[in-house]
C-alpha cells in the first residue's frame, strides 16, 4: 500500500482508526528505536566506541539515544549519520524515526549536510564547510 493510499483511507468520512490500524497493521514504519539504531550500527561495521568518538558524544548520551530514552536533535542525528557513514536515505530514515524534519536540498545548510553525508566527511570537515558557506555548525 502506498503512502497516498494510506492518506486516502484516513481522509474517508467514515474512517475508523481502529479498523484502519487493523487493516494496515503491516504498513507502519518500525517504531522500535533500539532495533533501528542497532541495525544501523551493525550495518556500519563500526564499533559503538568508534561511533561515540567520531560523533563526539558522551557514552551516556549515545546509549540514551539508541535505547530510546532521549530523542536526538536534528544535528545529533546528522552527527551519528556522519560517524556511521550512513547513506542519505538512512539518515533521512533516522531523522524520521527521531521525529525530525528531513534534509531538504532547497535549504542551503541542508544541501551542505547532504553533500557531507554523501561524501562521508568527518564532522570536523562538515563543520568547516558549514563555516565556509556562512552556515551554523553542527551542535
């Protein structure tokens, strides 16, 4: 079922959420944050310690994020994406799972972030590009 199909079903006058959820149970994104982050960490082939160091996170904060106890800001998700060398698609999914807006290439700063992710830049190099083009560094 496409996203448009789901949206159309929700916009029907007589839509019952209970029936909608029953009928479309397998259509929803995986909301298990821990499983999501763990699969990305495994796919990255990097150790958690390596990711923590490259993202410049404290151990506690990192584990709070991957265990779903804390919701990272958009910049923190970008830091993780750069540290794990995620694809732009994986980063967009991580942003969605974290309840953050997607990167949008018509926004200058987001274009730089997309470029940095695509080219597997370090956070330091990404921040240098952001500075060079007058944009705010990652927080």
